[in-house]
């Protein structure tokens, strides 16, 4: 052995380090760092039990008395992963007895106000409570610009609280990451998050997310019409949370609108009916289908049986009609 050759132990360490660098080279910077730093599960440890909580299940931008705007969280090992942040999400977090300090990452499916209206507010109000560590946020453009503008809009309040309450700069606690293509977007020791493109015209890009947790897989559809990409993403998933539209009641609501025909065409082009969502869940072979983002989701309030009866002929698995703060 020459004097310049590393000893066997050093050589093995070098190989492991090099392999790690090569493996992370093709990943987004935030994912590469998370993958390298996140600790692995303890040997022989039983899988951590994940919690899925529907914070808000209403569909559409108008405030509703019976449902909060779209948002859900997945909690693993005490770490919270938020998907969408419609109006009212911070209060729903409090009602669900979730600490803001537990938020690890936030994912936006698409840039519609019923899914992003409280994106900044969730982090601002969390920072005003107990949020003191960095939160990675993910979603389509213009997520970075939205973050910058939100911080500028609230600069007076933020600066005042930093001086008066000794809080760290909020800017340093929000790390926004934009993406426009399908693929792996995030991974740590609790979850692996994969995104796929769905169709929600005229908003593009729009995404669905799959969370592979230690004990099960959970897919969140976001807003979409029937999507082959979504079926592939949800293949064999334990849980699929999917938006749903009940066309008979919707037809009654829009019948008096002068643009009823155009409006109906638009809704069918960008959302999923009760019949279609059952077919999608069946094609994907999911174990449990959870209905959410109800359209119509406010007045008139449709009983759970109406939604279930409309979907059941098309899906034979476990069917859950979602409601705010339901834990699955």
C-alpha cells in the first residue's frame, strides 16, 4: 500500500460520502439537504402512526357558515405537514389543538384563493404564537413573489413585534420553493412527498400530492377534473382525499343564472363529479376514499347520505364523507 492511499476505513467513508453527493446532485437543493440531514428510523422500531386531519372541507372562495376553506394536515412523529391554507386555516389549527411550532412544511396545490388565502397568515400568526423554526413551503409560481409581498405588506407589524417581543425575523423562518413539473418535491425521516400535474383550467400548473408515511400512503387531489396523472399517483394508496361536485344540486343553483350553460361547462371542465370521483378511486385501487372540497359546499347543506349515495355505486371501498376537523 502506498503512503498516499487512504486506509480502508477512510476509503469506505470516502465512497459513502461520494455516493451521497451523487445521489443528491439530481435533487432540488432543499430536498438534497433534507435527505442528507434527516435521521433514519430506529432499527426494529414500529412505524410511526400518521394522523390525517381535515381542517377545512368547503369548496370555492366564498366564506361558508358550515365549512371552512380547503386545508388538511398530516402529522407524523409530532411534525405537521400542511396541505393548502384557505381562509380560516390558522383558527382551524387551533381548534384541532395543533401547535404552530410543529409545522415542518406547507404545500400549496394551486394558486386559487380558497387554497392560498391564509398561506402567509398561517405563518405570521404562528410566528406570533410559538413558531420559531424554519418552515419550507412548496407550490407553483408565484409562491416566492407571494412570500415577498406578504412580508412587505406586514412589515410594520413584524418589525414592531421583533422590537417589542424579541421575536426573530419572520423572513428567516419561511423558505419558499417553486416548482412546475411533477416529481419528488420533499423528503425527510417522516414523509416522502411526490407531486403530479392535474388539470384545473384555467389555473396552471396545479398539483396533487402523495405523502408516503411510515405506516400508510395519503394522496391529496387538490382541484382537478378527472386526471390520469392522479390515478397513477394514487395507485394502491391507503387514503385518497378528493374534491367532489354534486351536479344535480349545482344545476338547480345555477339554473337562474343568465350564463348557466357557460358556468356549467366551466365547472365540468375543472372539477370532478360524484360519479367520476368514485370511478377514479376504483381505477387507482385505493383503500379509503375521503370526499372533501364540496361543491356546492355551503347553502344548501347536503346531508352526508346524499354525497355517499351518489358515489357508492362507483366505488366499493371504504368511503368517508369529510367534515371540518375530522381525523382519519
